[in-house]
C-alpha cells in the first residue's frame, strides 16, 4: 500500500515536468469524485504515517485493506484510479484546479476540527474551586 501511495506521489511530481497530455481514460472519473478519491488517499497516507510506529499494527496489511476498501467504495480498481490520476495530473488546468480544491477542503477540515476541539473543551464541566480554608493555629504564650 505504501508503495502505491508513494508511486502516486512520485507520479504527481514527475508528471508535472511532462509536456504531453495523457488521453482521457475509459472509464473516466469526474472531477468531484477524483477530488474525493485524492482527499481520501491523502488522509489514508496521513493515517498510516500516524500509526507507522505502532508495534500492534501490520501497516502494509492495514494500508492494503484500507486502499482496497477505498477502491470498492468508488467501484473502481487501482488501475482505473492510476489512469485517471495520470490524466488529471498531465493537464495543468485540471491539476491546478484539483490541487486548489484539495487544499481548500483540507483547510476546511482543519478549521472544523479546531472548532470541534474548542466546543469539546468548552463543554467540559468546570469544577467548582475549593473554598479557601482557614486554619487556626494554637496561640502560645
């Protein structure tokens, strides 16, 4: 799974230098769905990096399972995803639009997470402060 994600990222970086455009794939994935796929791919990769140090998870098996579930949710194969990915990345205007939308969505998700975290903090009950205690010391003569 890591290899597929990194392959995708390598394709992103290297395809930016190509001057030729890739033919429109069949089946074609619409921009909105491709955006969703790329967002989920990014989140899966981030999730894997988060748990990469875990001794209890087999990260390769976890990544492969999550990737396959993502492909199944969108009723596509890895090959279809890769063909469409190459198509979008090979066209500067589509690539730029896709990356801007992804950046905007990630920013929105971060902002929503910050609002949720604040709401959670604000919803915690405040504990009453203990009353000041006065201690009377014995008087010595």
